[in-house]
C-alpha cells in the first residue's frame, strides 16, 4: 500500500481553501493535476503558496511515491467546479499527479481508491470524474478524445482490486494463517497438492475464500479416488 500521510493546510489558508464546512461524503471524485511536472509534495505546497490566487483545493494528492491528505475528508474542498453542487459538497477530491512514473502513480491510485471504498462499504458506483460534475476534461489523461478509455480501465482496475481483497480470508487470530500455511505446506510435502503457491499465499495472508474452496474440493475429490 502506498505511503499515506496527513499534512493538512492551515485553517487560515487564503482564498477559503479550508472552508470549515462539514461534509458527509457520498462520492470520490478523480482528477489529474493538469501539470506534467509537479509531484504530490509540490501540489501540497502550492496550496499554501502565497502566489497561488485560485479558490481551488482538493483532499488528497497522490504520486508515484506517496499520497498526501491536504484537507480533512469530512470538510468541503473546492475541486469539482459545480459551486454548491454535490461534487464540491459531497465528494472527496483525489488528484492524480502526472509527473514521474505515471504507471506506478496509477497503480497507487487504484490501491488507495479501492481501500477508501472498502472502508466505507462502497462500490465503484461511487466514483466520479471531475467531468461528471462540471464537464471539465478532467482527469485529462483518461480522456482519450472523449472515449474515456483510461477512465473505464481505472474503474475496472479498482473493481478488480476491491473484489480480490474482499475475498481474502479473514481470521480472528494471526496464528490461524500460520496454521493454514503449515497445513498446506504439509499437504505439499506428502504430495497431496503439487503447487507450493497455496502455502505461500497462506503464510503471506493472501489466500482467498475462492482459492481455499477450490483446494478443498480438489483434495476431497482426489480423496475419493477421482483423478483431477
Ligand atoms: Zn479536476
């Protein structure tokens, strides 16, 4: 998971960038910074730079190395261009940097967004583009001349991540992972299963319910003399 840190801009930041308006978010809105060279740190610092004269802000900025929360997620920020509409008033604005290793940045954004949805019990139907609120071509790197190919790929990647992680086994105690790993390791050693990946996935806490159901069924069938 990408490094996530809070570095909130001060409450007295000029141009009303800290609104102090309470927000109960119901959406996550995705942006690109529109700046091909600025990092997350640059963008965070720009919010408090005296030369910045725009009444614009966002909650989270993410790049290839880190995500920085600049405004509390329960406070209104000005990022959606829809005035007092739901974009500004009910959505968390996430800016994706365009600098550096953009592939890595996108991967980080997928992980972050999936984890934010998961925490809230939300699905990808909660995702919006800046474009959805005010028609601005943003996130611009996902635009593809109006086909929004990058956007659809992004949403699909978040959805996949969400489902994968949701399917990972959950145990009350950590030792249960080791126990499961030892069981699969033992089954591998006696030749009952021929792929050590399963034991590794248990030891690293990544085994999913689907995988375990599959392993169990295969082992059960083999135990009955069925050649699978
Ligand atoms: Zn935007």
